[in-house]
C-alpha cells in the first residue's frame, strides 16, 4: 500500500512559478527556483518546467499577471502536469483563482515544506509540531478553500458549505491549535528535564542551512549512524551524542536545517526543537563552501539565529 502511494507521489509532474520583484535580481530568483526544484524532488515530484515573471507587485488575484497565467494554463493543459508550485506564499483566494484558470492543483513553497516535514516527522514531538504548523497555515485560508470545494463539482452532494460551516471549521481548527500547543508544552517540560539531567557537560550544537552536511559531520565525529542523505530536511528531530575531544567530554546535538523563506509558523512550531540551539554553550555553524550561494546561506542561518535569540553565543 505504502509502495503504491510512494509511486503515485513520485510520478507527480510539477511546474514551478517564480516572480521577480523590483528589489530582486534575476540570478537570485533562479537560485530560489533551483532550491524549489530540490524541495519538489524531496517531496517526490518531477519538475518539468519553470516560469518566471518580472512584476513590481504580485497580482492580488492570481499572484502572476493575467497573460502569464494564461501561458501557464496553456502549457499544463497540453502536457500531463498534475501540480503547480509557486515559490512564494499564496492566499486561499489566490490558490482558488489559479486552480480555476489552470485546472491544476496549486500549492506554494510553505505548503511544500510542510508536506516534506509531515513525511519526515517520526517522534511524537515532531509530528505535533508539524500538525500545529499545518493548522496555522490552513486557518487564514479556509474561506478560499471552501470556495474551491464549491467549484469542484455541481449538483447534489457537491455544493459547498455556507458561512456557519466555515465558522464551525474555524473553531475546530482553533481548538486543535490550542490542544497541540498544550501537548507540545508538556513534551517541552519532559525535554527540559532530560536536558537538565545531562549534568555539567559542555553543550555544542550543529547549525547550518539544510543539506550542508551537518548529519554527515555528526556521524564522523561521533562514529554513529544518524540519518544523512542528499535531501532537504533529512533531520527533523534533535539527535544528541556524547563525545570526547582531547580528554574533554561534551555533548554534540544535530538540529533541523534552516532554509530561505521558511514559513514563520514552522519556525514558531519548531522553537521547542531548537531549544538545543538556544541552550547550547557553543554553536558549530556548518557551511558548504562548494555551494555557489554559500554566503547567502550563512546570512539565512545568522538571521534565524537572531530570531531564536541565539546569535550572541560563541560560533565556530
């Protein structure tokens, strides 16, 4: 059953869409789309084509301009394309309008990252964090999603719900968010107790952009077998190992990698996992200098560390 499902997911053919706004350079947007293609591959989709448009401001209805959307619609109708992936966050109404024009399932970068995180989550903590981020993503988009459901069919049994149903669903989602926050608070308490029980060891935390080789380095240093593969977000759960260097014992932790345009609600949800970073004595920032955009990646990591109030720590 799982194999069949994975096969279907691997066969999804995707078209990527990026917008170059006035403060951006063309090579930057191309790099973002390269990364989006890698994200799509990690999620099991094959990128068939990319579309890019220069716009002073994204269109409020369809994100890209009317002519560009028509061009995309013609392309996907002529070929077996099952998925449109936009590199920026879309509103529920925009997703609804794009799907109406193209007849193709549409997601944005945030939705794609959430999908990868959902597949990668193994522990109760990671699963709860991903679920919380998903509900926070869905909540402001409910109205647009209901309009989309209304359009799916027609006739008996396919009419969309009215205002009361939308309000009911909003309440259900809010209740679920509240419940997940309580559950994560309990998990955090347990994790905090476990961290306190580690004694007075020096604590070192590996940080870096996703897929730079943190887990590979962890395996080399600790002679252990932490999952390390050439995919984005291979590590979601924090792994900690005890090491000894020149007669000094210390604890080394591997954490989730950072990425550009990481959805804000995902950073919020994973703050508890990133407590390892906040509570570390030293941060070991892993950089892949063979990557053409390694300086940008350093900037993204530093910005995220500032958000986590961990940038003042000693960083190697």
